[in-house]
């Protein structure tokens, strides 16, 4: 092992332009109602996965779905990734009580999300 481990991909966020239309499709796909339903974010919990719909995500720089790797120490993992050649896209920020996220890009421009719950 060369660094800290992850807890796997547990969160995938999808940028959407029409929240109502997207919500109908994802509700049908997942077979459950959203656990969080607000004009700024809709989130589902299914089989240990969190699926989120982000209206206006493109305006926030989301060019497609972003998979978030859950990590115990976001700063340590961010340092490991940048030392390995990743570039910071969005630095660490708090997005809810005790929840911190960051994104990096790999050499091919793929976006990798990091998420730490405290």
C-alpha cells in the first residue's frame, strides 16, 4: 500500500438542467422517492449509494456525472493524489454539516471526487 485507503465510491452526482424531468427519471430508475428534495439538490439513498441531482451543475463546472470516493482524511488523500500527478479542480470545501468535498483531475482530464464525512 502506498497511501491511505478509500471507502469506495458511495456518491455520484449528476448535473441536470431540468430538475423535475430528471427527478422523474431517477425516481423511476431507482424505485424510491428522494430522501432529500429541494430546488437546489435532490438526493437518493439506494443500497448504500447516494445518487444526487445538481441543477445548474454545468454552471458549476460539472461536465458530466462525478463519482465521489469516500475517504477518512480528505487533505491527506488530496496531497497523495497531487503528488501522484493529479491537478486540483476544486479545493476542499464544506457542503453540509460535517461533510467536505474536493475534486481533482487526472492526466486525461477525468474528474475524481473526494468526500469526507466527519
